[in-house]
C-alpha cells in the first residue's frame, strides 16, 4: 500500500480514486495532483514507481492542507465564529443548521433525536 499524508492508499484502486481516501482531497483535486506530478491518473496505485509515489507525497505535503492540518483549520474557524458571536457562530453553539435551512419540520440530523414529552397516565 502507498502511504501518503499518513493514510494507507489501497493498491488495487486507480490513483485519482485512491487519493480521495485522504481527507481534504476530492476527485478534482486528485486529478490536479496527478497532473502536477506528471503521472497518469488512471494508473493503479500498486503500479506506481517509488519516484512517482515520492513526488505525489511531496506535492500533497507541501502544496495542500490535508488530514490533521485541515481538520484543525476547520475546527479553529468554527471556534472563531462562536467566539465573535456572529449568527453562524450562534447556530454552531446551539447545534442548529448554519446555512439558512428550515428547522420547523426538518433538521433532525443537526438537532439530534426528538426529545419527546412524557405524558401522564390518567
């Protein structure tokens, strides 16, 4: 298995698909990395030479924020929004949808399971 950005990429996948196993790299970014490294994106990960693997690893580490670095940046951005008290920060604090979605009937994913009221027996 190829080891890039602390992630084991399966050898039986095509390169651009394998790169998407890394947090922060989607299909379009994976293809861009392949172009920068001058490697065929349809090549299997197991068929990569040591030099090609090293080139890809260097490009990912030096040019992009991925995995832990990116997760930290996202968490810090959300924390900053909550500290300055803006609307988006308040929505994050309350665990509600941030981007204007309706909460009257939906938003169960963001709100969590229903807190049902307990009825008294008569």
